[in-house]
C-alpha cells in the first residue's frame, strides 16, 4: 500500500533561473513552506543574469528585451522595478548589401539592390502560385516566402542564429517569431515605398535602469532567499526513492520535482531511465554562443536598439546598442556599449580565441565603429554559454513525446528554456510563468497554459 499523499508536498526545484525563481516566488506567495531551490552556480538568473566588469560596463548574456504576454508577469516586473526602468520603442534594423534596412527584412526590401528586390518579389509570387507542401523549416521558407527571400535573407540569417541547417529544423516554432509576408505588403513597400516596422510582440519594451536584465532576478531572489541553496549542483536523481543527490553528497527528498536544467542533462543524471527515454535525448539539439561586449569611449551616433546581420562576412548575427537601453550600462555618460551575439555548434564552429578580435573587425567593417574607434575601446567582455538556443529540430517533438510523459509518470516536471526545450516558449516571461503555473498546477490543480505538450502520446498530459 502506498503512503497517502501529503497535503503539503515537498517540492525540490533544480535551477534558479527565471523558471525556478518564478516557481519559488509563487510558492512563497501562496505560503507554501516545504520547498528548496538547488542552484549549481553562485548566482541567480541563469541565462538572464547580468555582469558588471571592472571597467564599470554591464552586460547581459545577449541582448535581453523584456516584453510579456502575461498580466501576472507584468505585475511582477512592475513590483520589482518600481519606477526604475526605461521604456523604449523598438528600433531594429538589418544590415546587408552595405546598408541598413528596417526590420523585419521581408516587409522592408525596397532599398535593396534592384536585382534582390526582383528576386524577392518574383519568388514570393511564384511560391504563392505553387503553394508547395513543406515538412521542415527550409521547405516552409521556400513555400511561404519564396526562393528570393530564402536565398537573400531567411536561410543565411537563420543559419547564423541557430548554427543549424534549416532542413534540420521544424516550423512549428514560427508563430510570432517570424513575420510572414504577403504579396500586398511587399508591393506596398516596393511600389508605394511604405515601411512596415511595427510588426511583432516586442515593438515597445522596458529595460531596468541599472544592473541590466539580471536586476529583475536579483529582485526575485529576495523572495526566495530562505529556500535557496547556491553552489549546489544536482548530481543525480533517483525517481524511485524520490530523492535528489547534490555534488556535495547531500540528499533532498521530494514529492514533486521541478527541473529547469537542460532536459538532456537531467536524463543523463536520472537513475533507471528506460532505454527509449535515454535514447530519445539524441533527438534534442542545441546551439551555443559567444557573447562579446565592446565598450567604446565615445557617444553612440544612433538611437538604434539592435541590428541583424544575415551576411557571412561578420561573425555576429545580432548587435545590440546596450548603451541605448539605459545610460547606466557604461562606466561614464557618453560612452557606447555594443553587445554582440555569435552562435556556434558542430555545424558552425567558432574559434573562441579569435572571436573578440573578429567582432571588433566586424563592427568596423559594418560601419558601426570607425577605424579610429579601435583606439577608443576601453573594455571587452566574452561569455560563451555552451547551450543558449534549444533548436526546434525535426526530431525534437518525437523526443519530447517520449521523455516528458515518462518524467511526469515519475512526478518530475521539466520546464523552462532548456527544461521544456521549446524555443517557442523560451523567453523570460514564458519561463517565469512556467514556474508559476507549475506551482498552481501542483498545489491548486489548475491547468498549465504556457507549457505545451509536444509529440506522440502527449495530448492531455499537461494537467496533473
Ligand atoms: C542569447 C540570448 C538572448 C536572449 N534574449 C532574450 C530576450 O530578448 N527576451 C527574453 O525574454 N528572453 C531572452 N532570452 C531567454 C532567457 O534568457 C530565458 O528565457 C531564461 O533565462 C530561461 O530561464 P530558465 O530558468 O528556464 O533557464 P536558465 O536561465 O538556463 O536557468 C537554469 C538554471 O539552472 C541551473 N542549473 C543547470 N544545471 C544545474 C544542476 N545540475 N544543478 C543545479 N542547477 C543547475 C543553471 O545554473 C541556471 O541557473 C535569451 C537567451 C539567450 C541565450
């Protein structure tokens, strides 16, 4: 006979990134007492952490823009930031063919080389006439946007972001992440010269006045401090004994486990995972990054927020003018902070030892920096997370459909950017809300709305 379920389940949370902190925040809000967050590093915030270097410049791990789909998260952000934030209008651009065009590319092609404009319009018209079926992201791009937009922007740009060939990716993540173009919009842009720059969910956004994005998660830390174990990496999980073992040899009993570390690493550390579950992790793919910051001792000459780079001659796919987000990101007023993102994977290796120099050369060749600015560089910063993007690969959903139901049968919930391995719900607001909704589901039986079951046999498994 199994013991009756406790009314106050013991909850162990692996990871103090936005997902784990969201869960912890909600647990304290509901007055639940029996829980702990085990965090491997000496800080909170995970990939949403910020760092200030000795020169006094503050960096995020890649440009983090705060926008939200959820009232609960908005209220939390307001509570944590008070009035200490800036509110910005998105000014996103694409640099290609030696010029800037407004983002999103596919709605704003009018100023490109006439041959490029012709290829894009002609390709779109042909694609819409043919209406070809598609089974991966490459075919989706060809079918929906046509060969011209695919060749000039979508395929090279997405390879730079994902470090993964488009034919190895699925298309279910697209939703609000990719602006789909229609013939009328493109003709309006080309013939009537109308720009369309307001597309997307993040066209206005808030940013903390001081401390970067990580400021927000430092703020959440105060609500979970009494239940937080830093520098306590989880070494293994025993789902039969319902026990987590940490690298320091301690054990932590649980009734319900929330995992936010990468799903493949959780399975590697879980005792007795069935062979098909252990094998399914081969279907999970990811890319890593080199995030390089460059601080320059001169005023930025633009109000741009960030710029996308589809062409292969520079390593980065995106550069953020972080100093335009808040005047406190630099050591002194009147300085510029560029934050650049370069992806890497075995499909696209990027040498760490040369990346900072290649980034500076790229900033000069794309005219973001003048040649003379090289002498004004006062600081550089490099951070190279091994895992930064959970790739929506064609094999992902089958893998998740095998792994997630088994974990749930063991009272293990795996949520968050790499815990759920779902890029489409991999932003900070999605992640924090997955943590909040985990708690509401476990303690109050409420259905999750953010996390989406994917893959065979998963339907209906989202509710405890
Ligand atoms: C380059 C880049 C740009 C981004 N831009 C944006 C943006 O503009 N807007 C936005 O909303 N989001 C953005 N994001 C996403 C954002 O960073 C994530 O949504 C968020 O950090 C995910 O939170 P998480 O808690 O799920 O995971 P993570 O942040 O990865 O946190 C997981 C935590 O688990 C810990 N951990 C791992 N293994 C163990 C272990 N064995 N034991 C204990 N702890 C462990 C880690 O140390 C970490 O603290 C971006 C991400 C990247 C990489």
